[in-house]
């Protein structure tokens, strides 16, 4: 009986383990050169209201933002 309880508890514990943030395969979806990637952006100083900005990969790269790296935590949607 106690072996069954331990086995059931371990099964539940293993089933609730989540993959860590930034795990492989969490990059942004592929798209064309005109595809815009919308990311959550930190609010400006003095504000608590964050914004969402949509830019192409090229535009994000010009701002030194790696879309694939940021997508897991801040990705919202893809347009186009």
C-alpha cells in the first residue's frame, strides 16, 4: 500500500515539472523580412504601464534586441 502511495506522489511531482524559461525551441516563429514581432517593453522611468512594440527583426536588431532570445519571456504576437 505505501509503495503505491509513494509511486502516485512521484508521478504527480514529475508531471508538474515545467521546462525552464529559455529552453530550446522557444525562439520566435519564422517569418518574412516584413513580418513584425510584437514584444512587451519595460515602461519608461516614472511609469508602471508597460507597452507592446511591434517591429521587424531588422528593426529589433538595430536596437540590439535578439528577438529569438526575448520571445520566450516577452513575445506577444506576430503580425504579417
